[in-house]
């Protein structure tokens, strides 16, 4: 029987299903014990139009169970291996398995396929059921709206003509509006900080909508039907399908080494999944590959059917990531860390105090909210990192070694916290070596040497699979490490890998639940958008950076006083009478010391500033950190400090040394300008070095190698000719000493005709100009180096 839904009457008492294929609705009464659903007319007992290609030829079996019906995906036999249909059947992004199926309840809605643009919605109705129908898809009618506007957002104006509330932290209060174009169509206008996407493309202010356009606002997907706006799905339930992930690298000897060996996984909404295995098994590489921040030789990762690599812009605020390294500043309090993260990640209209308070309660850190991060235990610091990620309410969470370094008690507390977060409908994936509390997980993936997947399934079944029902999880590590050589261990691991591929666990937890990506993949613009305006982000980052500097008072005071103290020592080395006369045979050497002091202080200012917060930068950049605001905040604050240093150095020079005669410009003014330019240039150079090195220790070690050429090639200690003269042009000291020499009229004092110190405006401006060029070049290189670290 096949009728239109409009023919239903109150007299209908039989259970029935509705199939909605993009507005084409079919209704089928259920009166038999069993039905077959699919496009194959010779097999299906429910007639399906051949044009409904989203549905498989043999999609599902619907069998009566009590007063209701149970639906199972059809399972075919293909060369002795069980296979599932192509487009699966999903409930809140969780696939209905062929083995267990799903008992239908009155009003339940299932989806065939993952792409909301093409999926078929299956709704089950049982008029005799005592349970109330479940709420159906939210729909906002656009017909008769007049000129509107219709408001979409976290808290739209309830007095407005019409609105749809989309409650999520990353959604602005007024995120977008829809207007009539007075021609029967509608215009979507963006008002948000985190963006509104149409078919995967972020819109710029306004866009005319076309029928079947998909609108993405935060975790919400809406379909525009030309007459209505339908809330199709939300990414509040995220499933992950990883297909054939492989990675091979070259070892130190130049031989190929497999890190990941054709791994496929299915992680469904609300699951807590642990990646475990011995050293060299590729656990951390796998979690980075699932997050798509690691380059792979082959393989794809899909979130709700979307290729994550191509759709990162949509999912970036819905994915949380806590790396092994702490991604929080040690000199901030817990509350300050969350405050800055909240302002950086969420819309400006967010109630920061309320949101931070909620997160502190969730991760159980309210008692230490005013405590510095450096004073917390390792477990508490990890909880702060988790809290930072929870601000955006992500539904997919990656954690790399969250229990590393924790004692057994803290390990248990951490796993219980993750279990609670998963119970809040979050999908959580973690890497761990601790197996004492692994049974709280829904699934574990056991990796062996060479990145081979040896088991994936419930932890309770793992010991039986490895033939050690009375053992513990540590015994699995021992078993997978059997062998006297690496080759023997790889062979043993390979045997377990092949055994798993032939096992019921593989069929149940991988093969029959693994879903392909959407047939038509949209590709989003992955360029970083700052959310809040770049200027506001610059101000926010500058405020955080200044707070960090103020907290380290001893270093800050030392940075300010090191110049004057060095000058005081220099003055006493020239004699006991102060002020010391600059007019002597040592004039150039004295000016050289002024230059070296400024260069050394500038280099010391920022040599660790970028490298020491690489983990923080990487995570914030993945989300919405603007590159120019980030570099700009460093330069702005360091520039202010350089100005203070300049003033103190200038005062010390004017007090300790007699001012020379001048003809071009006042000695004090020229001294301030030259010292400031030297400090900023050397600070910019140190920022560039900090961006290029791997860690802060490497930056500190390289500092003397940068300073020594400044001394040798300054043109003061040695006469420079040929190649050395050309190379000296790339040294800050060459132009800094040159400017000081011109201002002090060195040629007249030493009765010299050196063109470098010829006292005229052209020469002085050339030296200052070259220092400015150095600043610009160093900053450009810093930006380029940081940009190359982007993974999207």
C-alpha cells in the first residue's frame, strides 16, 4: 500500500513508516511480520521509486517485535565476508548495525545517508503506542513573512516577527537574519563573529539563497526549501569514520618505516575510546591523523560524512584538542586562563563570567580559580586544558596522554571525568599508556609495532580475544612485544593483526559500522578567521601578554635595569671622574659599546617568546588565532618595553657621559631615536629566531652565535673590505654604530674621513632607514615562518 501522507486520518491504527526524500513523502502501513526495504523490486516488499538512489538496492529488514518493529541493516554474503549496505541508517549519527538493529518507537526519526541534502528521513508511527510521539524536525515557515527580518541566533529577540533559537556557545546572540528579496526569494545576512556558512562557504555579509542550500551556523545544519527553513541535523552528535589511514616515513638510515598500517576505525557519538599500545606503535601519530593535523600517505577521516580535511572551517569550533604539552600559560591564574580563552574563542556578546563559572564547576576547579597555573598539580593543569576546550562545548574531543605523569588516584579521577564528559553526548578519543582504569571506556584500539591495529572493540572483550581471560591489560602489551628482534616482533604483531581482521569483533565494530563519506563533498575555505575583529584580538592578546610579563617581576625589572647597570660599569672602566668625556681616542669604541648593549638587550627580550608557547599557539591557531594580531601583540608590548629601556639607557648615557657637540640634531634626541630603532630591530630579530627554532632552549643556545657576528662585523674592531664589507650590511651593529658615530661627529673627533660616519642628513637617514628595513624584513620572515606551521 502506498499513499500520500495527506490521506492519513484519525482512524488509522496500524503502525506505519513515512519515507521523506527531499519533500517527496511515501507512507507504508506495517501489517505483516517482516518487510524488506530497498530499491530491488525482486527483493523489496516495500515499493521504492528507482530514482531514490540514496537508498541501497537492499537496505534493511523490518521485523515485528511485540507491538513494535525492529529495523536492521541488510547483511549480504560476499565471498564469505559479511558486508553492510553503502548508505547506512543512522539515529543521531549512530549507525544502526545489522546484528542488533534498533527497536522503533512512536515518532522516531532515522536517516538513510549522512548528507542532509540527499538523505531520506524514515519516520515510524504507531497510533496504538502509549508513548507520546517524539518531537519532529524544527521548521520555520518563510511564506507570508513580509519584509521580515527573521532572526537566527543563540538568543534572538522574542518580540521579532519570527525567529529560531540555536543554542550553542559558538553561536552569537543574533547570528544571522533572513530577509525577503521581494521577488519570492530570500537573502541571508551574517551578523556573527564565528561565521555563517552556505554549502560550506563562509558568506560575506549577504547572500541570495537557492533552493536546497545548506546553512551551517555553529553545530546546526538548516535546509532552505524556498518556502521554509528546516533544522536538518545538528553536529551535537558527531561520529568519526576513519578509512585506511597509512603513513610511512624514512628512518635515520634512509629505510622506509611504517608508522600507520591501513587503519580503519569507527567512533560513534558519546563513546569514550582509548588508543593503547607499546612504544613505537603509533598512538600519538594516529590521534593526530584522526584530527587531520598529521600528513598521511593515504586515507580519509569523515565527521558525520564530511571530509574533515576539506571542512575544517565548519568543524574547528566543534572539535576539542588537548596535546601532551600543557597549552596554558603558567603565570596566569586558572580563572584568567579561562577568561582570555573565552574572549578569544566565543562571540563578544557571551557572558564571560557565567561561562567561565560553569566550566570551573564542570572540571571541578572552582576552589583553585585564583591559583596560578604553576602552583597546580599535573592533574589540575590537565583539567584546566580540558576546561579551555570545553568553553566551545565541543562534541568531539581528542586528548593525547591526559593521564601521563599522574599517580593512580589522579589517573582514576581523570578517567572518571572523561567518562562524565562522554556521558554528556561527547565523543572522546584519548591516547594512554595507563590501563588500570581502561574498562571505563566504551572501545579500545590496541596498536602494535608498525602501527598495526590488533584489536578494536569493548575493553571487556579484549582479554578474551588475546586468549588471556584471567590476565590483565598489561599482559596484552607483553604479548604484542614477543620476539627477540624487531623483525620477530613485527611478525608476531602481524599475526594478531590478521587474526583481528578475520574476527567477529572486526565485523561488528568496524566493518558493519564503517560508513563512507557523503557522495558530494563540499570544500570550505580553511583560511583562519579571527572571530572577533583583528583589532580586538590584538588588544586581547596584548593584554594577556602584558599580564604575563608583569607576573614575572624580577625578569621585567632586570630587563629594564640591565642597560643602565652595564653603562655604569662601562663609565667606571674609563675612569673615576663622572661624567666621562666622549672626546677621546676611544670615542668609536664607546659608541660601539652603546650599540652592543642595545642589541644584546633587544635579542634577549624575545628569544623565547614564540618557541616557549608553541603548543598554545598551535591550538589557538587551529581555532581562530589571527597571525598578524599574534605577532603584533608581541611587537606592541615589546615595543613599549623597548621605549622604557630606551629612556632609561638614554638617561644613563646623558648622566654618565658628556654630551658631544652636534650640528644635525640634538644629541639627546638622536640618541633616543637610534637606541630605540636598535632595540626594536634586535627584538624583531629575536622574534624571528624564536619562530624558527624548535624550542626555547635552542633559541637561548643560538643567541651567542647571533651576537658574535654583530661584534666582529660592526666595522669598529676591524677594517672591513671585500666580502666582509658586504656581509656587514646585514648586521644591525653596522648601522647602529654608524648612526651613533654620525650624531657624535666621530670624523671630527678622530680627525678621520670615514664615509660611514660622515655627518650629513642623507647619511643619518640612510642608517636609520636600514634599521627600519631590518625590522620589516625580520617581521615578514617571522610571519612567513609561522604561516608555514599551519596545517589547514
